[in-house]
């Protein structure tokens, strides 16, 4: 079964905050609320949250694994994790993938990963070697589907051609940076995804929180991402997009974050945007994307404002 055939919830819950800005209890609360709302698609990585002082990586996977074990719901979750970016297990060599997947399976307390991502494009390792390693894991049942994260159009197309030529497991999903303020995906990369028959799950769908509307001139925001997000205020497009989001959000009686994700969900190739929440209050407007379909005139308004 390919990832596109799975009955995915319209929002993929990002696990990058678990073990970072959300401790174990807060993470469990977010995961519980997501599952109670019908959510079934969770994305993490072996490198989350190695950037936090005192952490080594794998903390997010460990929390998710403990949560699934305690709730007994592994069979209801489409579980995605990644390999290639953990500082102690870098790259996509066959040897590294083989060891890294066993580490992830142990931390996640499961015998299989529904979607295993190449977290980066490792140009030092032949694509055929990487794909061969993934193919072996699919054959063994340890991995159900594979995806590419942070590949460009040329390398993604090359990888798909190698899989076709050598009869290897094929990338079925792309994970890419994409939101109302970052639209580079809409060129050659989206064309490659379309031509290859893939779907996509964009990350940073809320532009590091800027598209929630909480970043305004003179307002201080308590967030590790505040510096990067606030940079959008210095552009003409940033405030213009916030204005358009505000109008559409008011028309539907929803949060601006909900509208931003609904716009993303409506774009060609997008299966489900990824967004994370460090508490249940932050999660609620993200979940609301499941109940919001924007009409063409509002999609056009947002499209124009963001160009």
C-alpha cells in the first residue's frame, strides 16, 4: 500500500517539539488531543531533539513510542520518521540506514515504520545505495513506504529513475518547505512531484508561527522561533498576507493559522501539511483545518496577497 492510499487525517502532527518545548506530559496531552480529534498521521525524526542542550537525539521518537505503548493505539497511527540528519548517525549510506532504523524502531516501540524519510539529500552516497537499503527494509517489512525530504527536482527525478530501472522501492512522498510566504516549491520541484506521481507533506506550513498572526510590530513573542518568524514583518508581503488571512479568518470565524493551513492543503500535490503544537491550546486551530474548505475566491485572495 502506498502512502497516498492511506486514510490520512488532513493535518500531519509534527513531533519536532516533543522533548524540546513540550516535555513528556505536555507531549502526551497534545498527542491525546490529536488522536481524540481523529488524527492518525504523526511525523518525527531520529534527530529530534538533538539540538537541545543535554539531548542526544531520539527524544521525540521515545516520547511517541511511550505514548503509543501506553495507549495501545499503534495500529491506528500512520507513523513517519527520518534518517540522515542525526549528528551521531549522519548520511544515507546503507550501513547507517541499517543501524539507524533499528534505533528508531526500538525508541518507537514498534516493529515497523509506515513512512521512512530520507531526511536530507546525501550527495556523498550514491542514490542507488540509499534506495537499495530502503528497498531491503521494505522487503523485510520494517518499512512500509519511503519518502524524500529536502531533495531538489533534479535529484528527486534521478532517484525515481533509479528505482524504476533497478526495481527498487520508490519515493512516494516529498517533504518540503512550503507556505504562503515560501513558494519556491511551485516551480520545477512540484513539476517533478507531479510527473513522478508523488504527493507532498509540506513543513513550516505556518512560516515558523508567523502565519498565526501573533507576530505584529512592537509585539514580543516568547518562542524559540521568534527571531526568524519576525523577519517576515520587514517585507511588504508579510503584513499583506496577514491582512488577507485576517479577512478570510473573520469570514469563517476561525483562527488565521487554520486558514493558512487550509490554503496549503488546497494546493496541488499536497496530501497533508505538517504542523506542530507545544500544548493543546496551540493544537486546536491546527485541528480545525479538517473542517475548513476555502472557496476559490478566498484561495485567489490569499494567492494574490502572497505573491
